[in-house]
C-alpha cells in the first residue's frame, strides 16, 4: 500500500519542518510506502526554502513540490490529482502526526469497509480549554472533526465524493457531509494529529471556539461562504 500525504502551504515557514519531520519519523509496516506532495499557494516567506533545506538532510522521503492557485481546497485537489498512492492523507502544514499514525491508518484500512475518516487531535497548548476541545475529537462525529484532524480517504472514494469543493472556507465540512451520505467515517483512536493552537492563542480560546461553532452552524443553514470567510479571518461576528 502507498500513502500519499498532501500538505497545502502558504507562508508556513515556522511550521512546515515540524510537519515533515513527523512524517519522516513514521514507523512504516512492511510493504507500505509513503510520498509527500507539498502544494504551495504562492508563499512569500521561506516556506519553500525550508522544504528544500529539510530534504537536503533527509533524502529518503519521496517528496514533490507543486505550485498552485491559492486556496486550500484547490491546493489539496491539485495534490490529489498528482498522487500515486492508494490512500490520500491531507495534513495541514502546522500539524504533525504521531509516530504511529501511518501504521494505524494502514491497519484500519485492512477493513475494506473503511473508506475515509480522521484522527483525534491534540493542540500545541496546555490551556484547559485546548485540552477540552481535544477531548471532544475523541468522539466520532463530523461535527467535531475538520481539516486539521488529518482527513484521509481511499483515492477512489475521494474521487467518488467529488474531491474538496473549491470554495473559500468549509471545504472540509462540505467534503465530510458529502462523504457521510455515502459511507460512515472512521475515527482512528490509537494515533493522533497535533495541530497548532496559534489562532486560539491569538483570539482567545473561548472566543475562537465560539466563532468556529457559529461559522459551522451558519454554513449548515446556508450562509454565504465569502461572508463566513471574512468573519473567520477578522474574528468579527455577531457575538462580539
């Protein structure tokens, strides 16, 4: 089995090396290989240079770097189009995989009924609310899992769902809703993804989580994605 790990990047010089290091440290089962597809949306910082520098010292990890139109969904779909793996794993650039993540993913996929799913999350913060939010991702629900949960899918299933909708925000939510109409998601319980708490630390843990909930609810009820995107970026919303 081959696992294609797709990472969309945009000015992620602070985090990308950690993400790549977590992939390089995976304990792979016999017969399993990986590849990394980094799809950059036009970084103006040192992201691509960090990637090049990383692979100057670790050259055993197959990697390809692509330039793409900016937009996380567009970038992830670009990576999927060039992926050679049987399984696609979408990892945010500010996230890392636990050392057993790929082995647990492969073991999970030995069940042919498993088509897609995600990991539980940890945050790079010891704040009590960060721990509470992380605990919620131990519940298998698409309402507690988003793109930073490390969404994975068999490539054929990903294409059947129609890839990620190329919209400005909520591409992960929409993908999971569409996927769930075909098959139930699988939560890998014995491994995890650790993601940056930078937005929570910047905006406040409670405020950011309330904003996240508000945006998802508004999206479910048909709110305009561009408006939600502006609210997400600025943090300005109804409960300010």
